[in-house]
């Protein structure tokens, strides 16, 4: 199962993320948790989030980039849900072996990220990548849609199709792996 943790603070103004979600929401085996709908008051149900994560093979963190980082509710979600003794530390192995995919949209194009001492977009993945690895997850190559400030309809359609393809491919490969493991043991 793929679990999409979706965090958009202004969902009614979204073009890119809405299109991405539309493109994948009917895939069997994909579950979407819309954080800003579930927790408008930022009062996160930690146990419910942990149960959902436990069911997942791949966890997707999907959001628009905000000031080179995460929307605040997603940051709080990480702080609250990835508890010591559950996600890391003594007996904290709930996420071990799961896959983690960052699905992010940005208003700027790749040039926009040519700032500072480490001028690249990829460097912005580092905090999430380190978090995933720290919790024993397998970090997947990220899925990014850049240039949403100037995105036209064909670009949005192409982004949705690419996202759908990415998730479908994961599910197919994952099912094949499970079938192979089953026949190896059986
Ligand atoms: C508060 C705020 C901060 C933002 N910071 C960035 C940024 O640092 N870099 C960038 O490329 N886009 C930035 N953006 C633009 C959003 O990333 C962009 O509008 C969004 O990814 C488009 O997706 P959507 O159509 O689903 O809203 C920011 C937008 C907001 C509202």
C-alpha cells in the first residue's frame, strides 16, 4: 500500500498538487491523508497517523515547497508522529524497511535554486532524506514538479501522468517482489 501524506495549506488555490492527487487517487492500493483537512487546528492524532504508516509499504510526503522547506503542519506532523520508541531509538523500528518518496512542487524552476553556498535543488532534500534514513527507511529518488508559477495545462497534465506512472510502477515492482519472496519460501 502507498500512503500519501498530503500537506497543502491553501488547497483551494492549488493547481499543481490538486492535479497530482487527481491523477493518482483512484489507483487501488493508494491511500491519501489530507493533513490540513484532518487537522485544521493542528491537533494531530498521533496514534491514528502511526497506524496508517504501519499499513504502508511506501510513504509519500507530498506538498508545495514553502520557503525552501515544508508547510508548517507537515513539519509538526514529523515532529509529533515520528516518536522515540516507535520511529527511532530503543525498539523504535515501526518504519524500518519501508520506502519513502518526497513529492514536491515548487513555483520556481531549477534556476531558482541556484542560491547560497550549496546552490542546487537536490540539497533541499537533505533534511527529509536524513530523517527517512535515521528511521530505517529506503529513500527513493524524489519526484519534483518545478516551475508551477508558469505551468500551463499540458505541463500539469504531463506532471500528473508522470506521478501516476511512478506510483503504478512502484506497486507493480513491489507486488512482483512479494510474489518472488513467496515462491522462494514456498
Ligand atoms: C509561503 C510560500 C512560500 C513559498 N516558497 C517557495 C520557495 O521557497 N520556492 C519556490 O520555488 N516556490 C515557493 N512557493 C511557491 C509554491 O511552492 C508553489 O506555488 C506551489 O508549489 C504550487 O503548487 P500548488 O499549485 O499545488 O499550490 C511558495 C509559496 C508560498 C505560499
